[in-house]
C-alpha cells in the first residue's frame, strides 16, 4: 500500500543541526513509494502544480526559478515533495519561511523532513495538510487547497504574532537581538537576562501605567496639553443629553460628541449641528465609555502621527468613506460590495476596517442626514458619504510640517508615552496648525502600526526599527555572556567550574547542567537540567548577568538549543565509540560533524570556541567558528597548538604540572595541578582536561588569571560542593 506515515515529531525550538531557527523535524516512512519517484506516477506533477502553481517559485538545488518543478519532472521522492508542499502551504497561509530539508536515513523508505516552524502547531497542521495533498495527487483524487488554506490561515490569525508585534520582532532580529515570545499573545522579550526589554504590540516596558491611564482619559489629556500651550479643541465633559446641547450652544456649532475614554473611534460623532443629532450621539457615546465629551468641531482630515522616543516615526492621513450609486443597487448592497475589499476586515492584519452599520452609528447618522436608508437606491454617480473620517491609512510622513511634528512630540512627552499615536485634525498637515485652525484631538498608547507598514497610498515606514532603536542603543544587542558546553565526557564539571569562576568575577550567573538548575548561590532544581526548558528559564531571568549551559547530543537533536548565539562555545571531547543509533547517528564522526558542531556554529564573531586540540574530531571544528579559537591540550608539544601559537593565537596548556595560558610567544602561569583538588594532584587525567577547558572558557570571557586561579583551586573544598557550587545552597 502506497502511503506516507509519520513516525516521530521533534519540535526543535531553537538552533539545531539543520538551521539557526526553530524548526519541526518529522520522521516519515514512505513504504512502497520508495519505488515510485514523481516522474513514474502518471499526471502527478501536473496535478500538484495545478493545485499549487506558486511552487514554480521554489528554486531547490538548481538555485533557479522553477528548480523544484524541474526536479519533479526528473523524478524525486515523497519526502522531498512533502518538504516543499509544507513550506508553500505555510507561505500561502501567511507564515513565510523558506528553510526546508529532506534527508534519507540508513533505513530504506525512512526520511527526516525538516521545515521552518515559526509556530509548531501551525507547522504540524501544515505537514498533515501537505501529506494529504501529496497523497491525493499520487492517487489522482480531489483535494481542496482552498479549504486547507482557510484552516491554516485561521490558525495563523489565532496563534501567531500580530503584524504590529511581528514588525518589531523582525527589526530586532535584523539587529541580531534575540527574541523570546512570552505568551500566546503579543508579549515578547527582546534580549536575554538582565539586558532584556519587553514589548506588547506597540507598548514597551518603558510605557508607564500612569501615562497609559492619562491617555485613556481624553478630557484629562486635553487639559494637560492645553496647559502646556498646545492647540486642542475647546470642550467639556457633559452628564446628560440636555447638558450636551447646552455645551454645544456655549462652544458654538458644529461640535463633536465622543466618549471620554473609548478607543478605535467607537462612538465618535463629528460635525453635529442640531439638538436632535447631539442628544442622539450622547446616548451612543455614553454606551461606549464612562462619560461623554462635547468639543468644538475642527475642520479637516484626521492624521495619525506615530511618535517614538520623542521623534516622528511615521504619519498617516484618513479619508472620508463614500459609496457611489449605480442606479440599481441599494445602499446595503453597495456597502456589502465595499466590504468585499480584501483589505477590509476585523483582524489586526486587515489594513481597513469594514463599515458595519451595527458597529458604526456615526454612519447611520450620515445616511439619515442624506435622507437615505439601507434600502434606498442612490442615483447613478451619486456619492453617498458614510464616514467623514474613515480609516487612517495614506502615508504622509514626508509632508508633516516641522512645527506639527514638534507639537506631536511634545504631546507624547506631556502624557509620558515613549510610543504614542497622536491624532491631529488639520486641512493640510504640511502647514502649521495655528495657520489653519488645526488641533490635537487625542494621544493614544499602544498605537496600531499596520497603517504605517501597509499604507493604502505612499511608502511603508520602518516603524518596527524605530521602536527597537529606541529600546536599544546602537552599541547594544540585548545579549548577556553565554557559555555553551558540549562533548561526550566532563560537560557537567566544566559547566560548574565556569559558573563558579564567573560568580567570583562578580556576575549573577545562571547555570543549567546535569546536576541541576542554579541562579547565583541558589539551587533551584536538583537533577539533570541540561535541557532546553531549564536554559530557557535562565534566559528569562532579569537578574541573570551571565549564563552557562550544558548541552547533550540528545538535547541538540531532540529540542534544539535555547539560545541563538553564544559568546563562548566549548567542545570537550568526543568518545570514538560514541553513537546515537536511535537518532540515526551511527558513529562518532557523524556525531561530530552533524551534532556537536552545532555548538561551534553558534559562536558569535566576537566570541571564541574552546576546543580540545588532542581530539582530532574536535580540533577539526576550528574551521567552523565565526570567532576566535582557543585550543586546550595536555600535550605541551602539540604540533597543532604550536602552529596556532605561531599565528599569535591563544591556547591553554599543561606543562610540567602547571596550567599555562599562552598567546603567541607570551605565557602566563595560572596554577599547578597539585593545587587543584579536582585533579587529585594531576592523577585524574580527564579532570585535568576539564580544568583546561574551563580555564579557556573563563579566559575567553575576559576573566583575569587571579580570579581563574581562585576558582579552580577552591572548587571542591567546601561542604556544599555536592550541590555543584562551593557555597551554601537551598531548594527553591
């Protein structure tokens, strides 16, 4: 029976043997299909490319447009096809990501398929849908691509980051700032440990609660702005329909009636001229908020100015919304046609809001003013006004007068917002407000960004970049020093030693290793915590100034790493008999070249890999490192180290019973093995190697020889050593 069977899913939540990004690895068994490549199945390629014509964009190994389709015609196997179909379904559902791999194992018919996974649940669903689609194409039976995409798009809308948050995350990643999603919503951590910042859509951890509360109180906001000399519309709070009319008479018609604390423009009525209109508007506005404001009507269009860190980042203009009669269709039919615009919708990804009369009482009022109902049939060519200030979506950033930008910046500072959406009504945003009677009408916290990312007119603006640049200086990347340690033997000891030395240097260190999870002097959890979850907890901790992680081969293969890059990567050794056949890793060479190398791949350009010069499989990884390489060796005459030193590079050696740091021709004695309890005066050879590796890692971190000496000589001498540190611990 021809079929594609899913055997195992491995959610790789961080960098892994395939990619620096999170991915989903699935093991599949294609059974009899091993004997049926794509070019042997009649009509298969035509059916597949008819259902998914955008597969023509997949370049595949040929690195040209149409490369994958060429492979289909030449003959390729279901694992490879499943990879590409999954990626394309994700892309069409709004979750782009071009990385994918399909590799056969040593078991006939069993393949590993890996695809980029921005959200594991969505990618898993895409894999199932891709399998069903591929099998339908193989068996020549119907398949609804539209239905599959509708389901996936719904999942993307519900589960993935909204466009405003996503643009900030993308900007952070462009600057190589690590990001961690903290909730199922839009709360995201930028950076690690004590250097992290947090965002929630267009709010940050610099957005004060008091400032946000002020922005919600429109009357208070207006009072504060007016007291500082900014132009705002005259008006006041009212407490009844009659009071609303009295206020309008005092101010002078026309007026605006709106809730004092609602948002998104709900319950806002503008250009009101009669008592009936004002009293009707009062009742609707009261339902939308806790109080009602009556203000002078300011003539002009609404503009949204995005202020980030006191600077204008973007500006957009709103336009009136009309429908145009055709002499046959009713107002409701014309309205339905307007709402069929794919840009209109209720989700955050939609640029324009739908005009729904049950949600827009202001539109109902406009129809009444024009003596129309939903059943009326406007004459051909008649323009019917629905909303005087519709969606704000046309970019006008380059048109904003400097004095207007300055006023908006001052308004944000007065309220106290680091990120603010300042609403200004003006006839012409390129002229000073005083010249045209314009005014600031609102200051909003957490402003939407989509209007600036996908404007209906004009250029998109890099608003995510502006927010990230406001959170991090040019010389900041949100990173703390991270040391990652892998190898066959000694990982836990090296991790403990390095953490101990970092602690002595004065940093609050987080450690996740085979002995437990530690924060500073505190043992939080006992037992093996050399895994993704424990390391993730360390990176979330705002007190942590440096982190040390032990990484086993199984963790790398089954979970991925919790950090995207590290300052120091240590590979201690690789046992020549080591293998992991349960993961199709058959020998030590595969373990080195496919698994352990991941730790070296993650070293930052300004970081260092600390490698065992006496282990050929480890030493060969030096060529993979983006940063510096520090070798360690118990052989003072090592040819590899000698060559390394001749180039002025660093190494840690054992010579004459002494631990020595060498850099080119210079040498610094750190300690004698006789003074290091862990080595039992040099009798335990593998512990000597562990000490050399730890010394190399600490040196790469810039820790002085004196502190390194104290760390390695005191390690193992106190009562609490069995807990993994040399100071008293306590359970959390």
